C-alpha cells in the first residue's frame, strides 16, 4: 500500500491498491493497465483525475473540449496526477428534441454514477452549452469530490453586413424581419449561419455565457475562465492551468462543499444582474443549491439581486459580444467592479484555495464601453422581479431587457405607473401558438397579453423555451414588435423579450394558469409584483373544480421517469428524490465481484 505525499490515501486506491482484497485489486488493475497505464501510475502515489468530456459531434457547442482535453491532461500530468477522460451524456441546446432541458437531469444522474462508481479522486467538469454547466455542477455537488469547472468558451463574434451578429439574438430578430416581409428565407439562413463562425458556445450573454460566468462567480472555476473565446490560445492555457489545479485541490482535499456556500450563491445572483444574465439562471442555480444542500429560494433573486445594476453591455441586453467582453476583462472585471462597490461577499472561498477578494484584488474593467462601473451603469436595478398572483405562486421577469418603448406603451400610464390591464389570449403549447397566432378571430391588438401553457417540466416534458412569442404578423408590420407574454415554460437566454416566465406551479399539475381562458381580463401590477386574472372568486373556484389533469403522452421511458420525479421550475426542476442525496463520495460502493 502506498501513501500519498500528504500521507493521505486516495479514494482510487480502494480499487487499485487494496490490501484487504488483493484479488479484486488485480481485477481492477489488469483491465486499466491493458490500455497502457503502468502499474506505477495506477498503484503509485498519484491521484486519478477524471475529465468529464461533454463535447462530441452531437454537442458542437462543447466540441472544443475534445481538443482542450490534451492541455488538461498535460496540466494534470505535470502536477503529478493521472488523467482519465470519459463521456458525459450530450446536452445540445439546439439539437435535442423535445428540449435539452429534459437531459440536464439525465446527464446529472449519469455523472453522479460515474463519479461515485469509478476510481476517481477529482474531476474536471467541461462546460459550455446551456445545461451542460448546471448538470455537471449539480453532480459535483451531490458527489462532493474535488471538482473544477473548465468552460469551453464562446464562439468568435459573428458578423453580418458590417454589424455584430449574436447567437440566438439574430435568430429572434430575423424571425421578426421574415414575418414582416423585410427579408426572404435564404437571407434568414445566411444571417443565422453568420452568427456561428467558429467552435464554441453562444457568443451572446445567453444561458451558456451566463451559466459559465456564474460557475466562476460561485468560485468553481479559475478566475477569468468563463469569458475566453473558445479558439483563443488563452483558452488552451486555461485548460492546462485547470488540469494542474485540480491535482492540487485533491491533495488539499478542497471540495465543492467548501466552496458552494450561501455566500457563493448570493454572489452568483448579484453577478447575474450585473451581466444581464439569462432567465434560465434561477432554476439552474436553484438546482445546484439544492444538490449542495444550501438554502435558496426563487424570492432570493429579487431580494438579493434586483437592486444590482447592469454593467455589461452585451447582447441581448446591450450591444457587444463575447470577444469584447473578454478583452474588457470578463467576469473578474465585473466582479472587481462589484467588489469595489461592496456588493459581493469578498471572503467566499474558490477553487484557488483563496477567497474571491484575494483572487480579484485590483481587477477592474479595461474597457468602459463594454463593462461599466457601478457609479455609471447601463441600467439601475437590473435584476429579476419575482411575480405572484392567482395564476401562479411565482414567475420571473427580466427587467434589463425591457425597452423604453415597451415600458412607455405598457407600464407608464399616467397615475398608474407599472400597472397594465389587458385581455388574455391563451395558447396550449407552441404548436397551437403557431397555428393560430395570425387568426384575426383572436382579436389580438397592441394591448393584449399572450399566454402559453402546458410547456413546463411535466407538461412539455422538460420545460420548453417558447414563452417569447412574437405578435401576429399584422401587428409586426405596424411596428408592434413585442407584446407581454406569460407562460409556464422558459425562454431562450438570448431573447430580449419582456416575458413573464418559469410560472410555477405549471398548468399540467393544476397551477392557476390552467384555469385561464381567452377573453379573461388580467392585471399586471409591477409595483406589487402581481399578475392576476380578474375573474370572480366563485367562477375561478368552479373552473378549478372542473379541471382535470391532462393525459400525458410519454414517447420514451426517460420522459415518463422524468415526469414522475421532476419538481417545478421555481424549485430548480430537479428530480425531487435526488435532492436528498449529499456527499455520496463518502459512501464507497461495494466491490463488483
Ligand atoms: Fe449551445 Fe447556445 S446553443 S450555447
Ligand atoms: Mg435555448
């Protein structure tokens, strides 16, 4: 039996070097040495470092990791570790039907089993596309082995006819121009492809850039990791440094439970406001917190995050894309600005073994056009509002993307600032929306509020990004580019739509949205943070009594398992029973023969 330089036995030695069961040790060692690992590597004083590989041909947003893994392995070896790369279930946002959200929890489950069941002492989490980051952080939180995030980084900036063309954002804009008859379909396709010029994830501040920024804000990646564009040499340097660092973390036994504290989550919520982050951040951060055993609630997004200013001038809330954000200093610069204003918990610990305050001493914006200061922000009070009412217990509204024109049209009636009463038009999912949105009988005008339901975790299944519905073509041609939209699903983090979304509980489990009918009056009151159907109590109760749950069509076994176990978006959309498991690495699995 060999001891480590720190005098500690590694977890992997329970497989490869177990004097109590030499027969099993032989079985474990012979089948790993057959691929070329020496017995010295497996049975010596070196930690085994897993590289959770999320890139593949099916997962292009993360494919850069297939190339970065070489640099990660070099770093691991130079620090004295033994790297072992293994696949993560693909979660490609733009490829997976019915929605990649369905696979966040599946990849989570798979990664928990791999980390628990194999001889791994620490792990590099290769993140990028939207759900790949939370899925792996959720697993790291459950297992609690030393873990570090390596972001793949955004694509290079996209350009179309001399203007920046941002991932996703240009799709929503071009979809509107197509409906207005301003462009034809071949141009739509050209514009879309121009926005994706290289390997990497979305170059806007969509869900991918948001979640990678929040992983850094949580302290789970090296400082500066998230914003480096995927093809840059700095990205390869970061991969090497991350490989080196995870070995040191194993030697120091620095685990997610040391880093993922309530303070870390509050820092992440504040950073999300400052970057103009995605409305997908709340359910994902909530899920990570629950698996880490940290108390967090959807209301925290308003109480902790609403008052924070928007500092980052990046699409969809602003103008620039990932390359400019990186050159302006990325997340360390944003956090440096917030720290200087006393808006972060400076003492929160990170994967460096040092605090946020220590890591970011002196970091400030290097380009004020892209990253502003707290004294001179792009917008004050840029966080999320958490709404309630008789239609749901909670729903979110991202205020940083609400245009001045929209505010004026809907929310600035004299004497009734922030209050809007309207007629509701209700759609049963995206198919119904596409089929009927241009139907003149619906009577949609510039004051209508559009609702969509049946698109939450249970209903869809997986919760779809469909709440950002665009107005009928006729209204678009009149210049009405946005109507308020409400739903129990989500919307793309690259959308600048002023939606009220993630409504929980969803209609499919009997939330108030299920009772709404086209033609009902509703009142949106942003001062009181309420959205209510103006239907009298007796009528509302009669509708509730008459409601029956929808018959759900499961297409695969996983869809059925997911629907049976999943909770609501406000609670993170977790597999509820999984949230009871914590620090499972401590409970070593039995031998397999
Ligand atoms: Fe993968 Fe946006 S679609 S990052
Ligand atoms: Mg999306």
